[in-house]
C-alpha cells in the first residue's frame, strides 16, 4: 500500500514537471519536511505539558490550531516560529505552577469535534471546570519524516496524507479508535470522557456500544454529546451544552462554576 502511495506521488511530480517546465526542488522539499518534524516536536512538548498537573493548553487552543497547522501550514517556517513562541509561553506557565482557570475535571474528547462550535471547549472550562487535556483530532499525523533520501521523504509525505484530519482514527481500525482512547485516558490522568456523536459522518454509531461497554468495564464516566459538525440547526449548541449539563448534574453530582453559563440562547450566533 505504501509503495503504491509513493508511486502516485511520483506520477504527480512527473505530471507537474512535464506541464509546468519546472523541476521538482528536492532541497526545498527536504527543508519543508525538516520544519514539519520540528513542528511535531513542538506538539510533543505541548502534550507533555498537558500531562502535568498544570495543563496550560486550555480550551480549544490545542485542537483548533492543529487542524489548520496540519492542513495549511505544514512545513512553513513562520508556523514553526509561532509554535516555538507559544511553547515558551506555556513552559513559563507550567514552571510558575499556575493554571489559567479553575480545573475540576480532566477530560479526553473523542471522535470529531464540532466545527460550528469551536468555543465548546472554552464553555466546558468556564462553566464546569472541565479541561480538555487531550482531544482525538489533536493526535493525528505526528510521525516524523525521514529526510535521509528522496524515497524516504516521499514515504513520509504519503503517511502525512494518510493520517490527515479524520483519517488516522475513524478510518484506521479498532486499535487506533478504541484502544487508543483508553491509553490516552490513562496517559493524561483524565477522570472523564466526552464522546462526540457527530451525525454528519454517521458519528460512531456502529461502535457506540463498544465505547460504552469499555467505559463501564473500566469505571470511566463518559458522556455522549450530540452534534452536527458544520450545522448548528439540526443539533443546536444549546442542546450540546444540555447533554453535558445533565451529565454533570446527575452523574458527576457537580454544581457549575458559573451558573449563568448553564443555559443561554445563542441560536442566532452563527
């Protein structure tokens, strides 16, 4: 399969060279791959910091940036400069031992995040003190690219495409979709799971029962939050929040940090 993917990229390069009259710049390609490797190393450091008792990457900041970094600025020097600057800020925060918000719970968020409600993670933190220490969409496409040869770089690029947003997990088999969840739960010292039931991509309907059985077997509190990716009219943001509100009050026996955020009308916020 990987050999086929590499041959497809080679044919694309040949096509471009033939029709543009320009030769493929292998040195520029190598430079981009090396920058992408450094971007991933910065990501690994962010993960390490979020595993501590002072998780500095709060709200939606981790997953939202990662999606667009992976798809739009992979291998860009300016993006790497931004990563290095952000990590420096986060490092200082961890060293100072200060959380930016009150954190009561550490949650792993699994399945596709709700793109029409990017502020959902911030609401979780401000209303209920739930910090999103790990999100599925944040842990894709992180294999480093071997820049030792043209062939190894093409294999790395093929892997980059194959593990892009929403490919590595929902198309990747039982191990990465199910087993990885329990591993990340332990790894990030979480105490709850938020499972997105995203209807546009059929959610995880075929294996919802496996997740529920796995959480029950391990004694892990897990809430299913319905959402519709880009459409806030079929399942509203208010309904998403209510799924969490009911769970936090009836299962976790919690009171909100900010009662004014439990229920409010934002139907026209699109």
